[in-house]
């Protein structure tokens, strides 16, 4: 079901209601690389345009299921922006290019075939625990940033 109408999750009773006025990043909360990426986004997003939810949360699991993804296999960060789903390399490029400034230049990566970009993404995702490690639990955000993490 990876392609769905914009905001289709609003009509899915299995998806908890959540504020979707800003882009939402669903990430593997126990993956050290994924948590590091979230910290990177937080550092480069001082305007606070992104919200976050761990894939292991009720919201993350429901969104994985809504889009027909395996809710036990979190091999892609999800970006939901303007009600649309972006996966793998498109999610990463979509997140970073929203920082503004020189970061927008990374949009040029879209000139590469998606199969190449996603192939590299898949290799990293498949090995992320071995190469970067994992946490026994999802890290608790800094209290000053808690409003950017959804816990529904």
C-alpha cells in the first residue's frame, strides 16, 4: 500500500490521532544510528519544523501497518510530510533538504537512480545494528525538546 492518498491515515481508525501540521519522522528508537540521525536533525533544525516518533510506539507501529510495512522490521525511517509518505533515500533527502541553506544542495542526489540510492540505504539499514549498535530502550529526549517527540 506504499502509495496512498495524502492524509489517508486520518481515515484509518487504527492510527492514533496526531498533530500533522509539521513533518513527522518515524525512526527505529533502539538503533544507535537512527537515534544519532534524530540528534543530527535536532541540531540542524532550530526552527523545530520536525516532530519525531519511535517506530516502536503505538503511533509508529500503526503508521507502519497503515502503509503496509512490517511493524517489526524498521529498516526505513519514515518521513510523513504534507500527508505523504517518503521512505528510504527519499525520506533522508527530504529531511536534510528541508534544513535550508547549503543543505538544499543535497537534492541533487535525486539525479541518481532511486535504485542506486535505495540500494546503498538498504545495505546500511541491514547492517546498522552490527556497525553502529543498538540501545536496550528508546532514548528519552532532552526535556527542552520533549514537545517535538510524539508519544501517542
